[in-house]
């Protein structure tokens, strides 16, 4: 006795969707922690540390940016996998609705031969589509698992950075106490320490491309009047060799005079030097453009 069509469909769907590879991947995905929830929690902690340390900690921000990019990639792949899963179900159902037409039924068919051949072509097409969709689902499973592992690794690094900064809190607080806390004064909206640094830079270095300090509404050091950007080109262009050399000298000048002036950190050419962490020059995560990566300007933040 031949099994009923609903039973055959159940077998087909089970074979397609609950194969060992796919079932194992689904179980693995649900068993892991939620990277988005963990990232939200760590981002909140990072924000508090930035407040405690009186300005954005670049190593912490870089770790957060990397973790967010990896988490976003994993999220997109999960969505693509969900769509592919739905497609497999849809094509399996289409195959069931179209029915099967094997060699025996084709030779015994008494009706319109062209209709029978057309049905055979449709069934063949659906089978090919199902196979193609299954291959894509298996590829997406591998990509999604790889992306989730990458997101987890970046989140682990962010957590490590947060834990290290918390352990170094006494040292950081001692450093902050050394320089005291300044608030903006005067019509320029800059702190006295920032004004001193800006004036010395303008006296020491030519600034053919201009500079900018206060940025009202900015959540970072520009908004609190404690940072300036000294441009080494215009329009987001890569600086000339001469301008880059000037930027190198300015960045080194800020570090060499940092203890006297109260420089907190310097960013230049997608690298940052943070006095609070004492880690020296470190590469900054790619922010997506020359200006965002500080390729075209030297950023100096003050305590």
C-alpha cells in the first residue's frame, strides 16, 4: 500500500529541513548566547567608563565598533538563513502540489501527452530549485556559524578591555586628579587647557587647511570644548607627503609636550595614542573614510 500524499510530504520536509547538518546548526544557534543583548550590556558599561575617564577611551571604542560590525554581520546572515529555510519549505510544498510523474505513470498515461510532458518539466524544475536552495541553506549555515563565532570573539575582546580599564581605575583616577577638571569658559566654549594647546599649535605649525575645536551637540570631547582637529588636507583627501610630514611632527609634538599641557590622547593616520592606557600608538578600527579614520587631520583631546 502506497503512503498517502500528506505522509510523503512529511517525510520530504523532514529529510530537507531536519537533516543532521541543518538540525545540528539550528540547535547550535539557539544554544549560544545572544550577541546583540551582550553587546548592548557591554556598550552601556563602556559608556559609563568613558564618563568616568572624562572622555572617550579609544581602545574601548575600537573594540565596541569591531564587536558591533561582527554582530551586525551575524544578524544579517541569520535573516538570510531564515529566508532560505522558508524557500526550501515553499519549494517542497510546490513539489507536493505538483505531484510526481515517474516513468511508469508516463507510459500508462492516456490523456494529453503534451500536458504530461509539461507536468514532468515542472516537477523537474522544482526538484532542481529545491536542490539549489538546499545547497544555499547549507552554505548560509556555515557562514552564519562563522559570523557568530567572530561576533563572540569580538565581544570577548570588548569584555576584556572593560575589565582591564576597571582594574586600572585607581591609576586612571590618580592621573585625572593630577590635571584636575576644567569646564569651558568664555565665549569660545573651550576649556583653558584646550585654548592653551590650540594657541601653541597655531604658533608652532602652519595651518593652511584650517582647524576646528568646539562642535556643539557632539557627545565626545569636541562637544565639551576639550578637543581640536588640525586639518592636513581638504575635502577628505589623503594629505600630500609634505602635509603628512607636518601631521607627523604635530602628533609627536603633542605627545612630547603632553605631560606639560595635559594632552589626553592624539589620533592621526588611523592610529591613536592614549595617555590613560599607556599602550603607545595603536591602530584604530576602520570607520569607513579618510575623515572618520583621521587620515586628513590630527585630533588632540585634553584632560
